[in-house]
C-alpha cells in the first residue's frame, strides 16, 4: 500500500507541477519538491518510475525522468534498460521537438554520454521525417544532438549548413537554399518556418502586421493559436494538426487559455463563436465516451486563486473552463450541471474573483442527485475553511457509505510544501491535472487513490497502460 501511495503521490506532482510559480507558492519550492520526488522514485521504485512515462505526466516532468533514467543506466539491469528504452523512445516521439533538443543539450551539459544515451539520440533523430526542416528550425539543438551522440549526418550539405552555414552556396536542398537567400532577400523568408522567418523579418525591418499577414500559410496550427491567427476554427486546427504531424496537442485547454486572455467585452460579443469552438474540441476529445457518464455535476473553481501566477496566468481557470466543456460532452444528453464557485452561469465570462466556498457548492452539487461529481479546484476551501471536508465526511459516512455517487477532485495546482496536490477529504480522491484532456485517465487512476485497491491492482493497471502506450494492445 505504501508503494501504491508513493506512485500516486509522484504522479499527482508530475502531472500538475511544471516547476513554476503558483498562486500560493514560489518556483523554488516547486523545483525543490519535484527534485526530491524524482530522486525518491528513482532510488526506491525504478521500474514504477519509468512506467510513469506512460501515465500522462506533463512534458516538463517527462524530460526530468528521462534525464535521470539515462544518467543512471549503470544502476539498471539489462531487463530494466530494455523496458526503459522502449518507454523513453515512445515518450520522446510525443514531446515537442524543442523540448527534445533542450533535453539533448542538458545531457551534453551533464556529461551523460553512455551508449544507451547515444542510441536514444540517434534513433530519435533518424525518425525525423525532414531532417533539413528540423535543422533549419532548431539549428542549435540539432547540432548539439549530433555532436553529443557522435552521429555522422551523412549528407555534405546538411553538415555544411550546421557547421558552416554561409560558406556553401548555393544549396541544392530547397529549404537550406531558402534560408541562405533570406539573409539578403526579404521575399525568401516567407518560405521558411514561422519561427525562423520571424527573426529574418526583424532583421529586414518588416512590420509585424505585414509579416503575419504574408507568413500565414507557413504557420502551424499551434502557432496560429498563439498569435490569434484563425485560432477559433477547430476543424481547421484538428485537420492542420494531423497535416503537420508531431505530438498530440491539448487543443481544448490551449483554446480555453486563449479565450480567457481576451477582454470580457470581446468574449461576450463572440460568445457563440467561442462556445461552438470549445464544444467542437470537447466532442473530439470525448470521442466514443461522449454521453456515457450519465448524470454529471461539476464544481468549478473561478475564485481569485484561479488566476494562478504571472507565469501561469489564469491557467487553473482555463483548466476548469476546458473541463466544463469536456464534462458536458461526457455526460448524458441534458444531464450535466455546472456549478461555478462564483455562482455565475456563463462560463465564457469567467474570471478570477472572490473566495472559495467549496463546501457550499458541494452541498448544491449533491442536491442535484448526480451519478458523478467532478470538482476542479486548487483545494483551498476558505469560505468557511474546512466545510468541504466536513460535507464529504458526513456524506460518505452517514448518507452514502455505499458510494453510490462517485466523487473525484482534480487539482491543477501542486502544493510544494505538502509534496502533493491539496486534498479536500481523505474519503474523496484528489489527483493532479495539467490539461483537461487528461481528465478521463485521471478519473480511472483516482480509484487507486481511495485506498480500496492496492499495489497488485495498480501494477496490473500500469501494465495495461504501458501496453497501450507502446502499442502492444
């Protein structure tokens, strides 16, 4: 049971925390707590630690785990190395290329250059569909990876581009030649990837609005979302994401972040457009599970602490907003009840304000006679303090000891001092969440946090998740 609790503790932290400042805690505390938990898991449960790469932990912690596993290969058996290698290779394919290149740079800085590390770098770089494209877009990281793994690119042009880019002219590879010409011809930069062209545009003194208008066709869906270009056409984003390939992107949560960054007046004026877009993403995410969760009531936190922090601005509120639309899609038709902490009934106009009356909202939720209650909150119950825990205790011990109503608390904020997400009650599972897209597997995992199932059941569950992650099932 201790092992099961330790694994769940780590998964909560590695899902919710990115080592950044939160509303109630600074970045240093987050980093120190994460560092301790990673080291603790690596030393005590190496096999389970590697398995968490298949459990949807966020990209930041996946990179930290991969770094530790590769750096401590001497402590692993041959069987462990084989299992870890498969998980690492699979997770690397899901990571955005910039994170992978930063990982390679960190491994080089740490002096981690064992045979397994070189093989991991070589295999990942060999899997790239267009090495020249990645070399142009991520030149520094690409070159660092090649040098650290002692890889011969085998292409004279690509080698020249990486180590002496302006010494060769012309290039026969189109994108390399376009990059060379963009130094002298401003028209050529519009054929380059957006992030590369952006630097050339600044060099040539091109106005931002003109640049964005002309570069539009070269932008990926995520770049369009970040800049506001065609950000609210969900079908185009989904189709575009498939076109560009790469790792899956949590579009629903990303779009929620984008919507909440807009002024209230603009959100109100474009309410129908935003609602349709978020519902389209939620329906795509729910997939075959749409309408299968029965009567669902959500308790959603839009209190002042949902602002997050200057580096994670409105992130907890965005997770709550995205979960709202996903739960609406998962619930049976017409059987979904959202209860916002503020009492507002228009999710598109949500903004961080007020206290956190979790206990009162839980009473309201229970009165709707749901089959499932999902609480999305940082867990700081303060109006009045402790009422939520008492409501849940009485409900579980006196009114619903058979647990007919399934209650799950998902928390987007990691409490660094407690080394866990802040819980509401010992009788209700609390799990960490980063993106709303992780909600369904987290609800599955929550059953182990209740203590009714132990390590054997958890190991069986993890084995199934790993097999699906690696495509064995």
